[in-house]
């Protein structure tokens, strides 16, 4: 079970760049905690493909000359020399390479003379939300991708399609491969959002039935993760819009149609994320209302008990004054009465019973029923469930 206490699971929101302030533009400096890069190549054409791990980076030139499409994937950004060498081989701009090593970039698209540079982020949900920056370069016959080196990515399906010649990827150019990679990144947003939708549904029932401190901790964690997803999805939408508004010559018109479909998926991710954020905020309000109602119920019970005890204390205090009946016939004659004690108990019992009956008829002893769930929230949740199903291909 995930530990949701914010003081244990809170992730830093501060960005720590690899290069200190004042560093000249284009300076390549790897983060000290980054993993060592591993370079893998998948080169293919309509008839054949080759997949291997590269140790001599200069041998990549032979793949670029021989194969129609070459996909070079770099896992790990711990060696700035490796990134610089790849920049020389593929003629990459130094500013783009600097963005590759600074892994806190927002999603964007930058066009150079004969290349397109795309920054995106992959996401995965385990016990927490995990993200990873992916930098993609598109050339005439190559796609070069840089990953941080996490033990997971979103590209396994694309690799299988190339290996087994599934779909159109082996029949078309590098621009279609770039689309497939971006589309795989976007499609992996939906399972993460579906997980948050299921958790919010469970939290809704818990908030209405038995809210606890653990409930609000989980709500705050989900709200923070949805905010992270918002920071990822909105720039991604703007980045794809740049390609669609002013497509580069590297993209064919057919690939542009597929990118438009990918843009629609990002719009659905943005809408779905906003729905869940609003639902999480509304559940926070419901939680506070539920806690307030529970406190009111407790105070009502305590008030009823205090109100019943007050007249009983009066009777007990009256009989506890012990005035001497021999000094005056008006000094509490009941003290010498044979049935005085049972009579006092009977008076107390009748007073307590009468007050309980009166409170019951007034409805003060009946616990108030929790308010019904917000209808609008239910409609949003229904829309959230049906939205991703219609978008996953």
C-alpha cells in the first residue's frame, strides 16, 4: 500500500540545473547523479532491419548511409562527451544539446535548418507518479532520442512493430517514426489518468462515509500529481500546435494528419486532467464539510447530555443542602420522609425520560444524513470514464 503522508512522499518542486548561473550558452554539463549512457540503434527499411548496441559512436555514420531510417536511442545522460560526439555526428545545435542535459524542460518544438527538435515527458504510475524527459531529434533519415535512463519507457510497442513489421512504420520515413514515438508518449497518459479516476472514486465513497486524516493526505497527493500532469500536458499541446500550424518540410502531409490525431489525444488528456482536478478539489470541500458535520453531531450529543444532567444536578444539589427540619417545619421535610430517597430517584428518572422524549420528537437525537454526492461531479466522472476509451487506439 502506498504511503501517502505528505511529509514522507513530498517531492521537491525546485529545479536544480546542471550548469551554474553565468555559464556560456551551449555549455554541456551532465548532472552528477545521471546514469551512464547506453546507445542502441534500430535501422530498418521495407525489407529488413538491424538492432544492436553501439560502443563506437562513429560507426553510426555507416547506418545513416546504408539504411532508409535509423533510430538511435540514448538511455542515460551521465556523459557530456557522448552527447557532444552525437551532436557532431548528427550536426545538432549546441543549444538543443544543452536542453537535452537539463532535464527540467517544458515540452516544446524547435525547428532548425534541416532538423526538428522536440522535448516531451513520459509518465508512469506505480505507487507514485514518475516522469522522465525525452528529447527527440528528427532528420532526413534518422530519429535520435535521449532518455534519462529510467528502467522503463513507452517505446516497447514501437520496437515490436519495427521488429515484426506491424503497421506502416517500416514502409514510411523517419517523420512517421517520430509521430509514433510522440503518440506512444501521449497514449501512456491515459492509463495514469484512469488510475487517478479510480482512486478518486474510492475516495469519494470514503469521504462521505468515514473521512480520516489519511483520506485528506491521499487527496492532497492526487491533487499534486494532477498538477504535475497539467504542467506536462499543456505545453505538449502547444508544442504539437506549433508543428500543425507551420509544418516543417521534414513532415509529409500524411504524417501531418496523424499528428493532428495525436494533438486531439493531447486535448483529451488536458480536458480529462482538468475534470479530475476539479473533482479532487470538490472532494476536499466535501471532506471539510463532513468533518464539520461530524463535529456538529458530537457537539449535539454532548449538549443533550449536559442539558439532561443539569436538572438532575439541581435535584441532587437541592437534597444535598441538609437543612435541619427541627429548626423549622419549612426546612426540607422530605429529609425525614420514609420514601424520600426513592422519590428523588423517581423524579430524576422522569425528568431525564421526559427530556429525551422531547428531544427525540424534535429530531435532535436523530443523526443527520450525509448530503447526496454532487450531481455535477457524478456527470464529470461519467464523462471521464468514457473519454479515454474513445481515444485509445
